[in-house]
């Protein structure tokens, strides 16, 4: 039986031929080879940026924990402290989203008052703070070669490692991971401490409080210690009456003189309250503000003999400079330097003061302060 040519089925109408299928698969393979590596790199970069942001958030959370509790934990307490502060499960802090374990390292040389952690602030403060550094380590592509601890001998090498590189130590040289997969979050705790110096100029003992007005510290002499940022300092007079309170935000010193606490010329903390006569920082601030407004103000068109803010500033500075010579020689005031009482005009200090307000022979000094042609009316 013969089958006519038109009776054979048309195989091409049923789908791809084997040759066509091979061609399609080849094209897909080439596209995958070109696209997938870029996609993987993009995903890795996104994971790197997220992990870096997460570590920064953890460091900030631990800083808040320290300042809120006025305490520093040892390495074992860092991750629970962060988890508590961020309201997250502990596993979210100790493990990356990809399942790798993070490491929490404390500088082996860290010491507060010469002792190891943990440390909790008391009214006595800390006599010294050394090597207050912490790190959080993470890796995107494998397990770290170190574990959490406070005695890692490579701490300094890890701290010094630049971004994208492995630390320069044998432990890390033998690690199969890549530096670009390693993330190091550094946290320096030393700026969280401020030095407080209280000088007992009266030599009669001083009284102060730290974060609690119900617990007053009495010291027979001057005081020098470190306290956490945000600590509230209370200062008391001779009768234990509260004089003023300050919020410690940087290194600061106060002097107790004539039963009154006095601070630096513009103060050094944030005043919370004040009573009595010890408002030296407020007075100083008001003076600075007034002096600044005067110096930056417009020149008085009625000023005599070319007087200006600058000339007044120079005159005042010169007077105070000379006054120091006079004041430091009390109660005898000027040293006569061998001159008699009738020769006061020959004293060098007198000459300096006198030359300020009048033109001397052969030189042009500052004009007189008062009178028809005085600088000041």
C-alpha cells in the first residue's frame, strides 16, 4: 500500500525542534551568566548596607543603655542590653539575617577605677577611665574566626583594620573569608565620661551630690573624678543648703571660696536651678552678651577724639593688665622699687596706668577718659 506524499503528518507544526530547543537553552544560559552575578552582587551589597546600618543602630542603642543606666556591662551583657534597648529578641542581636553569629568584643585593657567590667557609677565616680572601647563584628559570607569576649589578643589589630580589609594578625590571615564581607562597628566609650574637679579653696571641706539630693557627699578636700554624661551635680554651701545644680555635659571645675561655689567665667554646664549668691556663671554670661552687643554695635557719631568700641576695649584690657600688677602686690600695692613715697610718679606701674589716660612726652598714648576731650562722656 502506498501512502501519498500529502498523507505524511507535518511534524514542524507541533512545537520546537530539538535544534531550536538547544538554541533557546543556550541563549538562556548566556543571559543567566551575564545577569545572575550582577544580581548576586546587588543582593550582597544590599545585605552589606543593611548589616552596617544594623550594627550602627546597635552601637547607638548600647550607648543609650549606658547613659540611661549609668553603667557599662562586660562582653556577656552587651547583646542582652542592646536587645532590651531595641525591644528585640536576643537572637536578632547575636545572629545576622543570614544566620552567622556576631561577635561582641571589649578592649582587654578597659578599666574603670583600675578594675574590670561591669561598672556601675556611684557618687564617688571613677578615678580613671582607660581604653574604654567596644566592637561589634559581623560577616556576610561565613563564620567569624573569633567569638565574643573581653580578652581577644587581636583587639587592636581589628580596631585598626580599614574597611574592606582583614585585620593584620595570624588569626585573620588564616581565615578563608574576604575582607569585603567583614563589618566592624567601633564604639569609643571615653567621650561618655566627663571629668569633674571641685577645688576646696576655703580648706574647710566641701559638700555635693551626684544624681540624688538625698545622698550628699562630704569631702575634707578637693575632688577629682569622672562621671557619665548627663549626671546631675548638686553643690551645697557651708550649711548644706543647696546652692546650684548642673548637668554635666563636658569636663568642668568649680571652686569653693568664702562658702560659695564659683565656676568658670562662662560656666561649664547647663544650669538647672540656682539659689543664693553663687550665680557667677549667669553674671558672666550676661556680661559676655552685653560686651558682644557693645563691640558689634554701630559707632557713636558723637564720640570724642575718635573714640570707638575698639579703643574702649584696648583701654579696658590695658587697665586690667596693669591692675594685675597692683592686685598681686596687696596689701602693699605698688612696690616702691627703692623710690620714696614722694616719687610716686617714678614708679613703673604708675607710669603704665598714667600713660593709658594721657599723652606722654614724646609719645602718643590713649586720650583721657573724662573731660572735654575724653573718650567717655
